[in-house]
């Protein structure tokens, strides 16, 4: 998926992000892939200029709760978050320098927001 968007793609991006965030952020992730996908959705929502307050609240809650673990027993902690943020470009395909810049900016913005509030 390319991160550059036309106006129609912006609307679709925002609708999909809102739906995905609302549907998937309520429960803790079961797998590392689901946790990474929640990070990806937050970054994608930031790129699309979609509100991400609910998703950020859930991420913060997971990171602060020592009892939240993945199905394999891996704790949902800042090390897992950092791994997901640092490898986001491997999971989200982008084309062009502008898209890469958007991805890096949104990833940094998400990380700064998570660390600032915890």
C-alpha cells in the first residue's frame, strides 16, 4: 500500500482507520503480529490525519500494565513497542521519498506521544 493518497483515498483511509481502531483496540493483542498491527494502525491513522486518541490510550494502558502479555507469554512492554516502531518500515510498504518521510514522521510522533505520557 502506498502512503501517498488522493482525496478519495484520504476519505477511505480515514474511514478504514477509524473502523480498525475502534474494532481492534479494545482487547490486548494475542500475538506479536497483532501488537505490531496495532502500532501500524496508529501510525497509519497519524499519516491520514485520523484521530488516534483511543488507540493511544489503549497502547499506554497495555504498556503500563505488567499483567498484559501476548499469547506466547511475551510481556507487552516498551521493548516490544520499540521493536514494533523500529521495524514498521518492514511491515508498511511505502513508495517514494515523501511516503518514507511521512512514515518516519508518524512513527516518531507516535513514539514521542507514548513516551511523553507514560
